[in-house]
């Protein structure tokens, strides 16, 4: 590649006293502070990988691949990474939240834990809340400690907060207020979680259910309540040949172009680019997602113009419901309700008689246009921060769908509402039992989204080839 920006020399010329630059070799650079580490790794074809790891819990805070092309763009990405690294100083303390039925006993134990941590010079903070306020406060903490009397709720809370370390305080330690052994218990569990993260398996070599003949690049953006993750995967005739992701602090389209560039550098021949994105997405691949600043953004057109590769763009929940139908063809009428942690509304994907319902301009499933106008027991934003409030929001969202479409099964990607038996009991107060569909909780949607993109993309690509052949025949005539 000609006239490539000398990124290595530029990094060396930076003079920032807030971190130490360590060069292991010409392909591996480290920016190190007392609270985190940024890594810059260089690969063939001018591919650069940048990432940030938080020292307190080994948690990845930033992860991105891009190809060295434009000097200013590269500098922007570096400065964003640099800022994210330095901002870790505000997160260097390990924040621990204790919870019991009332919050009184855990408040006393929290003060004992703080004294013990100070004695050992550990950078921990401890607070306590009642269980009823747990969900409202949880996002501000790294670890949740449950008192033994509510330990039976550990699995449920861990499902609601998959990115947090949820632990039950050992009964003997809690009964005797043994702060030292509890700190040791916390540290062991933190190390175990870090080890599990490092062993996370990628799916290269595995087969998809939709065994299409094309080479398809699939991108899926999901919001999990704390951060935005852009998943990427390349299928070659149904076999996964690349499986990776990008971690972003906010939803924006900039990393999409870097991600596509990176994927094309790894697998140059791509037949189709398939992307699943939040918001209203119409048949022309135009995104309307004003919450993130996108109003009638022609994403499909931009991709095809820039890369000269056919593309499809779908709403991510619609893609997920298609993916579920691929895996479970026995269901012809399916609803998938997705509501990220702490959100007061979500979105729905619906299949009726085996067909995806997108509606005029792709608006089907956008619950915000009616949910805000319904009557609730409290202000919706408050309800979104409590377990019972989330149940109320979810029931009000799915009741009209059940009444209008009569689905055979309703899937819930609702971290705070994961007890399907309890949800069914609540629904029985509104709908006769014989009309209530099967309810199923799904913890992750990215696999379903990939299957849906692959299925929908295969149909689109065949139509694309047919239209191309007709055009060629017309020109030849």
C-alpha cells in the first residue's frame, strides 16, 4: 500500500506524561497507566488492532480493528482510545454494592468491609441498598453482593445483570461480619471471572443452520444497557471463517466502515454485506434512529457505493425473529420482544404465517409510538429501573401483540424480566390461559441475528443475481 501514514513514528512522537509508552517490538505498543492498559498491535496488510483493558477487573473497555488509510482518521481513533484510557482513572476503584431485603444489615457490613479494605490498602468502595432499589443502582457498580437471606435470587439477578459479578456472601462470613474472609472471597471470584473471559470461545469453523452458497459478511449492533457491541462474522458457504466484535462506548456509524475494511482485508471476496441495526429500517436500507442522531440515513446505498458489493440492512430485532424461525420452523407465528436493561421500551419482531412483518417504511414493532401514551402505575422512566416496573412495561407491550397477531410463541430478550412462569401468571389476569402463547426467555440475540441475516441475505442475493442476469440479457439484446 502506497503512502501509508507512519503511525508507529507518530505514536513515538507523542509526549503525554499521563501514561508510559512501552514498545515491545515494532508491531506491539503499550500505553500503560496505574489503572489500565491500551494496546496497539500491527498486522499484515496495514491492519491495526487497538484495545483497552481495565486493570481492576480485566474488563475490555474498547476494542477495534481498522486499516491504515487516512492519516486524520487514524489520529482521531488514537485520540479516542487515549481519552478512554485516561478516563479509567475515574473507574479505578472497584465499586461493590451490597443488598438485602431492607438494606440495614448490609449497611453495617459495608462499613466493616470498607475498614478492612482500607487496612489492606485495597481500592474498593462499598455501599448498601435494599433489594427493591437494587436494579436502580446496579449499573453504577462492578460487583453485587447478596445477603444470604436473598441468596435464592442470585440466578435471577445474574441473568438480569450479565455483565456484573453477582455473588452471595458466604453465610458464616455474613453472620459473623467477617470482612477479611469476605474480601478474600471477592478477590477469588474476580480472578475466576477474569480467567473465564480470557477463555471465551470464538466460533470459527462452525456451521450455520442456513447453509447458503455465498460468502456473506454479517454485522450486528446490539445495546446491552452499558455499552454498544458491534458483532462481525463472515460465512463462507455456511461455515464461519471470521468471528469477532467491536466494543464502543456509544452508538455511531464510524466503526462500521473500519470494521468492513478490516473484514475485507481478511476475506477479500465478499458476495454480500448484511447488517442488522437498531431503529426503523425500511426496505431500501434507510435508517431512522433519531435517538442516536440518524434521520433517514441511507446506509445500504452508502455501503454499496463505497464497496461495490450488494448489501442489505435490517432492524436487529427483525433479523433475530427470522433467525429463530430458521432454527424452529415448526412455529409460523412468532413474536420476539427485546428490551435492554433499564430501558422503558423496546422493539418487537413479528412473523405471521411464516412471513416477517415490517410494515410501512419498516415501522412495525416500534413500540415507542404507542407505549408512551398508555397509563401506568408510575412514571415509565421510574418503572424501567425496578423489576416489577419492567414487568408492567413488558406486559403492556406484548398484550396488544398477542391480541392482534395471536403468536404461537413469544420470545423475550428482557434481562430484567426472565422468569417466564411468573410472567405467564401475570398474563393470565388479562388473557384466558388457552390464548396465552408459549413464553421463552433468550439471554443473547446475536446468534439469532446472524442466522436471520444469512437467511434473508441469501434470498436477497438470489434476487440480485436474477435481476443482474436480466439486465445483462437486455443490454446484450
